[in-house]
């Protein structure tokens, strides 16, 4: 079992930055692909970014490409999402996620077995 806890959300003005953290416990995540998703009010949960277990392979949603960066520190059992040039449309609850299977990457919500509780990001215009 993997427990994921997100932190770092908050209120920021458009153009600002936030860095989200996802701290894992219960199991080492060093061999797990990890990802971030988000869900805005009235919308479905959507993929934001993913990172391979070694960190050498990343992928982003087109809407955040060039503005967000996913990274990981396996020694700290933590995954990060650096968000720059934030826009009001980035407002959502952000979730950390993993399939919880060795070497499996995160693609869609169907791939996820473990979710964090989410952290709210609000971007004001």
C-alpha cells in the first residue's frame, strides 16, 4: 500500500508560480511511475504530467507544456510539480497518483491505483 500526501497548493495571481510536493509513505516509490492529475469544478479529472521511475522520461499535457515541470527525489520518496506562468484556467484540485506497480508509467486515470487527497490551487486573474 502506498499513501500519498500532496502539499504546496494555495492562492496565487496569474503569472505566478507554485511548487507542489507529493510525499509517499508505506512503500518506496523508487520503482514506480508517478503522475499528477487535476480536477476543476464540474470537470473530469485530467492528466497533467508524468515521470518514469528513474526520472529520465517525462510527459506533459499540452495545456501545461513549457510551464510545468515534474521531477522526483527517490531518496526522499517525493515527487514535485513546479508550476510557472500560472493561468486562471489552471485552477483545480491537484492530485498525485501512481499505478503502484514496478516500472509501470502513468497514462490515464485508469492506470492509477493510488491517489493522494489532493491540494487546491487557485489562480486569480
